[in-house]
C-alpha cells in the first residue's frame, strides 16, 4: 500500500522535526528517519549552546530570531555565559569580533579569571563576554517539535530510510525501507546525508561537507557550575562545566563521509592538552567522548527552500555548528517556502544552481 502525504520530510534530527512541526496541522506530513531512534546522529551529539555572537551575520540573525520559540516552549534555556579568550597571537581576531559585535563586553585577563577561576591570566591577552548566552535542553527542544508534530497529525516512521525516488505526474514517488510513499513535496533534512538524499532523488548535489567534531567529558576538581563556556578566538578549543567535570573539545573539523561518527583518541588528547595549557585544571582522565558531523555548504551558510533543479524538492541543510540554536527560525523559513514563502538569496538553494 502506498502512503499518501502532502509533504515528506527526510530525517528526524532537529532540522527534520522542526520543519515537520511547522508544516503539520496545515498539511499531511510524513517524517522518515533511517535509524530506529530520532536524534541519533548530530542532534544528539552537540555541545548544547545558544550563542548569539557565534557565526556569520546570517547565522546570528537566525539565532536571535529563534530565541522567542525557546522562550515560548519554556524551560529549554538555562544561563551559561560565553567567554571568548585570546592569547597574544589571537588579538587581531578579538579586535575584529568586537568591531563586528560591539555588544560584547571586553574584559582584561584579570576580569576573565574572575569569571572562570581556572583560567591562567598569563596565558591570555584579552577576553570578550557574551553575558546572555545559554545552555540548551537539546532533547527537550527535539521532543517539543517531535511530540508537537505528532499531535498535529504528522506520521513519524523510523527504520524508514529513503532509498530512491522519482517524479510522476507532478508528485514524488519514494522508495523507502518502510514501503512506498507518495507526496507533492519532499523536504531534504538529512544532515550529513543531504547530498546523498539529493542523489537518490536524481538531483545534483550542492557540495555539502560533513566535518567531524569531537567532544569529551573529563574529570576535574574545583569546577564552579556557574563558569561560562570558555572558547578561544582562534577556535582551537572550548570547555564548560558538565556534570562533575568539564566538557572539552579541540574544535576539530575533520572531513568525513556521512557516517556514525566516532571520536579519535588523538583529538580527545588534543582537547585535554589545549584546555590544560590555558587553565590550571590539570585534566588527566576522560569519562566519555563522542563525535558528530557538522555539515557545511560550500560557503558555510545554512541552506533552505526550494531547489530550482527539482520542482517539489526543498532543502533545510548545512546548519554546521549552529543547527540547534537556529532550528526555530530556519524551520519557519523552510516550512514557509513549501507554501511559496520567500527565502533570502544568501540562504537559498538558488545560490548554488
Ligand atoms: C560536537 C558538536 C557540538 C555542537 N554544538 C552545537 C551547539 O552548541 N549549538 C548548536 O546550535 N549546534 C551545535 N552543533 C551542531 C548541531 O548539532 C547540528 O547543526 C544539528 O544537530 C544538525 O541537525 P540535523 O537535523 O541537520 O542533522 P542530524 O541530527 O544528523 O539529522 C539528520 C537525520 O537524517 C537522517 N537521514 C539521513 N539520510 C536519511 C535517509 N536516506 N532516509 C531517512 N533518514 C535519513 C539521519 O539518520 C539523521 O537522523 C554541534 C555539533 C557537534 C558535532
């Protein structure tokens, strides 16, 4: 039996569930996930931060526009400020960031140490504070969208990989692991697999690049739960309190095929070494480590909206390292485009076609 829908969304990570939520109610939506668990891939592996000073202008605008949804869902953000720190050789980056974002508060090394007592004042030349950054309850947001989409009538199918598809008389006919599905529109929200999904539908790829990023939790003593997320301006490491220890990352970007990403021991060791250089934490043992694929378009901006190369195909992809914090605004834009709404050229699929 063929499942009939108005819109099929491919992928039940944060991108797919948020778009399905925005479309359900008004449209018959089917959400297809290849894994048996939604949020198994990148969405379940993030550092869970909401940072308004992170990313280029388009990402920052999407982040700011997303805040209202977090507030409306309630209880999904908890205070965790962001401290950008710069050793002497990163002062040019620090000047550029404060020029672009004058709302950031410049701090001296001593003032930075007052915010995070583990930092070495003699390691830093300067710092910038984003006071109102937050930690995100990522699975809470994912559940808000997934549960909400279901309540609005969406059908969610797991173990339902899209294998192929073609257009027939203005509709997509999809071959999936859960059987055939037919829909007027398809939304490609497949994360690291977005180009593979396009290929399965006979559509040219956009050149999406999955880049592996590693995170680990290390045992630490003397951690103050109120410390900010500390990140260096050169993006070579970050850390923040997590449980009884600290979450650390070497901010790596290793090109990868779409896959179930695994952490490399060397990347975990690099994270520990870099955090130890900048702090007095003296980290030695790692409790757990993981990796996820941050997927970027060639110009590192998100991609949303209709594909000029394939009528009835829409994208919501290339969220890079911001896909949780920008999900609400990007989902509204991508869902709106399915019914004819506009997408700015800088975020459109058309910029690559
Ligand atoms: C270490 C790390 C730290 C991060 N920190 C942050 C942060 O602090 N803040 C932030 O906002 N972002 C952060 N990110 C980025 C964020 O996690 C991602 O941008 C976001 O999760 C992307 O969501 P997605 O739904 O596009 O991808 P995914 O979560 O990967 O979802 C895509 C889904 O599509 C499914 N799929 C693929 N192909 C098919 C198919 N053929 N058929 C059916 N289903 C298919 C996959 O199984 C997958 O579930 C971080 C990422 C990493 C790795």
